[in-house]
C-alpha cells in the first residue's frame, strides 16, 4: 500500500503545478451557481493609467481575483454545503469541540459531555478516547470550486502549545477536483508526562467523465496519535501548595520523570499511547440512462445525463495499530491498578495489537424519476476480510475473520426541496459479527423560510460489543469474553428556524458493555434510558451586542454506567459588527458550565473512560475572553481561557484548577493566539 501511495503522489503534484494555468478563463459558465460563499470583497482602487498601474508602475491588486465560488458535499450525501465565514465560534478553530471534556492538555484523551451512543454495527476495536483528533473517512468533504483555494491556520498557546492546519482544493477541470487536509497538534502540557503530538492528513479527489456516466471518488486518510499518560496527579491537595505553582513539579502516577520541563520538540512517548490508522477508499460508479446535451456555443457542448440505473463498487483498505508502552513502568502501580506483575520493580511494559480490514462493496441504484437524482433505491452486498495480530510477550497471535453484509437504502429529496426522506439499513448475514444490524429512518419537512424545517428520526442498532471486550484482545486483561449483543434504540425530533433550534433525543440501551474500573469489563443487566433536550438561540440585545446561548439537559438512572451532567450550557456575549468597511469584529466573554456529576475515571492502558461513584466533580464555570476579527480573507483571534482559575490564596495566580476527571486537573490561565488566511490562486 505504501508503494501505491508513492505512485499516486505524481498525480497530485502534477495537478498542483497545472493549477497555475488560467483554465477558468476558458469556461464561460463556471461560477454561475447561486448561494456560494465569496472570499474577499471588492476594493476601491486608483483608476489612473487605465486603472491598472500607478505612477510608480506597480500593478494594483484586483480583489475580484480573490473571489471564489466554493461548495462541498460529504460522502453519501446529496446536500450541497457552503463555506462558513463566521468568526464568533471558537469551535471552528480548536481541535476539541466545546461539548467535550479532555484531560487537561490539547491532544489528551477526551469524551463528549453530551452522550452519544456507538451506533456502528460490525467490527470495532473499541479504543475511541482519541477519536476527536482523528480525520475520518465519513467527514471527508468533496469540493467544487471555481478557483484553486487554500486555507492556512496557525495557533500558538501558553505552555508552548502549537497547532497547524492546511487545506487546499482546486478544479483543474470542471469535472475533476482534488485537494488535501493536514493538521498538526503539538502540546507539551503543564504536568509531567502529558505531552501530545498528533498528525493527520487526508488526500481526496473526485472525477466525472465527460459524458457524465462514469464517476470516481478517491480518499486517503492517515492519523498518528502520540499521547503520554501520567495517570493523574498523586494528590489533589498539591495544587494549592505554594511551592507547586510550576505544575511540572507535582508528582504524577505514571512516568514521573525528574527535572522535567515542557519541550515542544520532544515528541517521544515513553509512557503512553501511540495509535496509527490509515484508510484508502476508492468508489467507482457507472450510469445507464438518458443522454442529452446543450450547445453553449459553436465550439462548446455541455453534456447532460439522467441516470436510471447505476452500478457502484467501493473498495476500502484500512489498517489500525494500537500500542501502549511504559519504558520505566512502576511495578507497584501496575499491580494495584491492573493486577499485572512485572519482573522488576521498574520494568518495561508493552501492550500491542494490529488490525487490517479489506472491504469490497457492490451496489445497484435505481432512479425512479429521471429528472430527480435525489430519489433512488439502493441494494448492495459487502464482503469484509479482517486480520488481527495480538502481540503477547515474545509471540504474535494471528487471527483471520470475515463479514458478509447486506444493505439497502431509499432516498427521496423531492424536486421542490420541501421533503427529504431517508430509509437505510444493513444486516450482517454471516461472519465475525453475524446477526448485527442497523436500521435508520428520517423525514425532514421544510415549512417555510420563517419557520424553517422539522426533522423526525429513528435508529435501531444491534451490535457486537467492541473487540476490546473479547478475551483475545491484547487490551483485555484477564476478562472473559462479553458476547451478548448491545441493542440501541434512538429516536427524536429537531426544529430549526431563524428564531431558535430545539431538539429532543431518547436513547434506550440494552446490554451496554463497559469498563467498570481500570481493567475489569462488565455488561449492564438493566435497560438504560437516557433523555436529552437541547435548545440554542441567538438573542440580539442591541444593535452591536449579541447573546449566543445553548443548553442541553440530560436525565438517566443514577445507577447506570453512563455518567453525564444534568445540565450543560455554553453562552457567548459578543460585541459584533463590521467597521471601517472591511473589519469584521467579534469580541466578548464565553462561559461554559455543567452541573456537578460523577465524572468518568480514566484507564491509561486501555484508553477507556470508566464510570465511578466515589467522587463528584464540582467545577466552577469555565470563563474565557475573546477578541476575533476578520479583514477580507485574513482572520485572527486572541483568547484568554480559564479566567475562573484565578486565586489570591498564597499570592495571586491562576491555580484554582477545575478537574476533567478524578485526579486530572485542567489548565490554569491559557492565552491562545491564532491566524487563518484564505488564498485564491
């Protein structure tokens, strides 16, 4: 596969070089789509000397050249999305959404405070603590743009934390688009053995034949997660010790190195998790139907095609590599936490497994309405070949599995754009996950421009517990296999309009598998019912002052292994507006708060969040001040986070830390500075 990637690289390099040709000048119809986002605005220029040169002979910049019509779709979606140019939500720039809780450092293990069940049937390794940082196949955006578009972002924060983001996409031909995404997160952390270094990339391309019968989609996604684990601090009272204001002087449970200082260039993980994954995706389709064409001029013909039947083949190759290592493991900690005996008082511990999955999917799509490609019936079958390697001491145990899956889908987005109906399901006929299934139904109705739209949905998933609950897994210590299938039913409704957004969800979960402590596994014998109500609204307090509020209420049985705060809310009070014609400004305060709850404990070796009922986390509201602005295609932001940690005990300082989990304090004051720049070539 590595050689295949090397062969593909000239394909992308050649396309980048070709992008400098003014190809769109030859296309009279490009850029006529409505509703597209425009990056950059027209600027008044000196019109002397034919409006192009001033007295010094320099050419004035024409801001029309910085305008681009760009849109994108997600995989298996028919909805066209536009680029978001708003600047008031920091979630657009940070790696962790505001609804998540992470363990005190950018790149550390994280989970959502608003519970979301695992609705994926079939094979699943079960290690998801770092999913929020990964690029995923299903999140791939397939773009269409009138000009080559590049977006670069850089973020610098206290503690020598850095984040780099890059996006490029272009259409060398109207029927061919390609591009790439890249992100680097590097955060040494404030506590010992807390450094993280994550790299993610994604190459994507779409192609449609000249006659519009053949189409291809190619995606390459890779992630490298490097996260040190310290097991939390040894004593919470050390946070208020006047001699421990430098947080790396506080002892931690794992990897307690001497003379530690944060170093952004140190990406080595001596104690922690190294997880790598790679996916190659290729989908090809060919249509049978009705041909048509439109003569643009004497020399140009636009070909049209209305499909009646489509053949579709999808090939996916994925690899997953999970490693936990501690090069100087404390035998006492591992005996107490994991019931694991090491040969020496300080020894080396490795826990390692690899997976590869090859999937071939054949599907047929039938389009009842020739003029509506948003209405179709799909039926298909998929063969998955799965290989596992479990590393135990000096031996490697290899296992081979397979799955045969049948799936179908009905979609109807009416031509008047008022109704959108989707029915989808899959059934695992045979193999490792035989008997797994998923059924999904949703109906969306657009009422009008004022009242917006209403959506109803229903999901039922029957799934095998993730493989980490199998006794064969290298990350399963001395547990019997949990084989009874989990069953999840979720249903709800959403209403979205210009006044507010409202939604409710109800999750009913049977046989939930979970970790009850650092390494013991368990399965709930009770039916778990979790109700969620959510609302969000923009309230205009004055001409320039806006209040953005969002809240989620969650309720479940207190004895259930799912732990969530009763109320989560985020509020932003912002002074906003456009000044001096091109200055778009948003500045103010942001407050995030959730009610006290028994936050999950964290198992570093298994990368699992485990429920506990001995400690309730009671945090102060997280308070941040922000100053964001955009001038044409340039955006910059400054944030002062965790202002709530200010304390005058033992002198002035930001040392009154909140907690993300038992014995895992979050940061004190963090100053973040970032820029994002859009370029149109």
